[in-house]
């Protein structure tokens, strides 16, 4: 069950990583790997949600065959990834490798960052275990909409009814569709699905802050920014609450980073 849930995250992320890498103009052989991976997390979740939505429009809430389609797509993606890795190996051999050691403060900051990241991940897991359904908005809006989609059959659109307007049916469906798609792959309404979506956006935001500032300013400033963000108890707790605020913040941040990189 958990393996199928992770499968629903891995396939879109890998496919979008190949797309982002293809469109990335800088051919530095991996210097911007972490930035591209973070962008792929948001783009992959959006693409997966869009595929679930198109499936609903075409076949309704009958998800028989959805996993087979995803597995076939995964086989194609793996083949493309192997071919891309083979080509990259040939091109990277001609790239100069920088083996000069960095400043000692970068190593110290990196150690502090990794310790705080580990503590934040542990706190996220503990909060998720103690509140598996998230906070108020999670179970009354986002996960509720996901349950309509997963359970509703031919009535999956009923969450749009004004009779339950307090659930904000006009809100975007990225998070509910991603959660419902995870449940379809897992075969049950496991609480790990919304937690996994929240964790993906929470820690992608942290890594995108670090990696983008390391590119635009310096490695030490990127690490400092990550330490400051991880030092905010509210950020980790709010991410584990399964609200849509952290995914929204991720897309705000991604937009600013892309504009800054382009400029």
C-alpha cells in the first residue's frame, strides 16, 4: 500500500524532473540539480492532479485501469531516464570538476542545517502520527473534497453543492486531487497520503530556499536561510497540519525564484 502511494509521487516527480532538466538552459552537469528537483516536486504534483481530473471528466470516479495506465507511463519514463542518464554520462565526462575545498564555515553551516532538517522531519512525523487527519482546514475542506472524489462514484461532484458551502467548494483542487490520486493507487484512504503531499511541499520549500539562494547569492546565505526557516516551529507544524498554505507558499516562492533566475 505504502509502496503504491510512493509510486504515485515518484512517477510524476521523475517525469517532470526530466522535463525541467530538458528545458534548463544551464548545462553545468548537476550544479542546479536541487533547484530542478524542487521545481519538479511542484510541477509533478500539479501534473498528477491534472491527470486525475482529466480521468474523472472522461471516466467518472471509476478508477479501474488508472494504475495500469500509470505503470505503463512509468515504464516509458524509466526508459527515457536511462537514456538521458547515458547521454549525461557522456557529456559530463568532458566537464571540469571543481575539487577545491569550500570555506570551513560552509561545512559548519551545512552540519547545523542537516541537524535541524533531521529534527524538523522527526517533528513532522510525530505531529502527523498524533494528528493523522491534520488540522481543521485539512479534514473539513481538503481531505473532505478528496473523500468525495474517492468515495463518491457518480456523485463525486456533490462537494460543489451550495448546501455545504462552508467547505469552500470554489477552492482549487490541486491538493484534494493529489490526495485522492494517492488513495486510488494505495487502494484505501490511508492517512499517509495527505501527510506525504504535505511533507513533499514542506521540505521542497526549505530546499528551494537554500538551493536558490546558494545560486543567486552564496552557499552560506542559502544555508542560513534554510536554518532560519527550519528554526520556525510554526512552519513545520503548519506543514504537518495538511493545510494548503504551505503548497501555496511553495508556488509563490517558485515564481519569485524563476523570475530572479531569469533576470
